[in-house]
C-alpha cells in the first residue's frame, strides 16, 4: 500500500484559486529583430527583475499586420532571455486564434467579458482600488526586510517599520509604506490597482512599480533620491513627489 493511501490522500491534486503577479507586455507591432533589440534594452535596465518572469502579451493597442504576428518567434525570443510567455490578453478573433495555435492561454482584454480589474471603467476601478486599501487588513512587517526576502500581500497594503535592503522585494495589491530606506524593489498594485501608491522615508530603490508601470534606479536618481517621497501613477506615468514634513 502506498504512503498516500495510508495518509488518507485519495486524489493526486487539488485546484485552488491563486493570486499571481504577472507582467504585461503591450505590443504595438511585431518585427522579430526589433523586438529582440528592444527586449535586450529593457532587460539591461533591470536584469534581476526580468529573469524567469511570467509574461502576458497585451494586444489591445496592436496596430501591426496580423500576418507578421508570429507567436512562435516571439515566444522563442523571450525564452532565450529567460522570460516565459504564458498567454495573450485581448486581440481580435484572428489574433487569438494564432495565440491558441501557439498553445498560449487567452485572457480577456478591455471591454471583454471577464476582463481583469485593471480594465474596468475608470470610476469603478478607482472605487474598487480604494476599497482594497481600506477594507483589506494591512500586513505589518516589524523587522528589516533583508536581501533575498520577498514579502507578498495579494489582498491589501504592506507596512514595513524598517529598511528594505537591496535584493529584497515587496509586492502588494494595495499601497506600500516603508518607514526607512527603500533600497530593494517595491511593486504596489500588483492586481492592477492603479490608485496604489508607494511611500518611503528614503528613496534608494532598485525598482519601483505601480500596476505594472515601473522605474529603475537610474530613472529615479534625478528626482527625490534619498528623500522621503510618494510614488503614484498619473496618466500611465510614474510620478515621484516629496512627502510634506509639516
């Protein structure tokens, strides 16, 4: 008799819901050579962020020719750079048929039934985003977040009462508050909450992101570097503003 039988397990698996942080690549057109060149440029800015990430290709703003949309080449290019394309969001029936032929998962796009929260109408999205921050319990971290650690809060805010060291990562569906230097990576609004914000006492981050829009260290050093700031989205751009100290 097997160990599983004696322990009372009768099924080989169980399905459960999962909150997973995904990065979306918004594709405007596809040329294999230019795509790889642009991808290399992005990876060079933050190599640690892109390594082994799952990627969803968004086609809501695709303006290229469908006959040039070779998902097999796109997937192969991404795999060479250790990025894993898992699906396609949005697109026309023909584009989604091509994606299905490449064994990619199909996600609804803007205006399609079952679309993710980030694709909701602006007023509704704002209301739902605010509800996440006000109703879900915040996760409070009272110790420094050390290099190699990851703090993941798929339902609400994260509050860190100390520093976040280089090589550490904070992921939150809502806001991120760091009452110390932020030297690692902070990703707020990971479920598409565009109203999420990042607050820190000293901005020294490797990378910050709100709802998938990100900036790396080199982009941040000219604005609020090593100062107390808040980071938020404004018209699809990350904006860094100083915190008022009264």
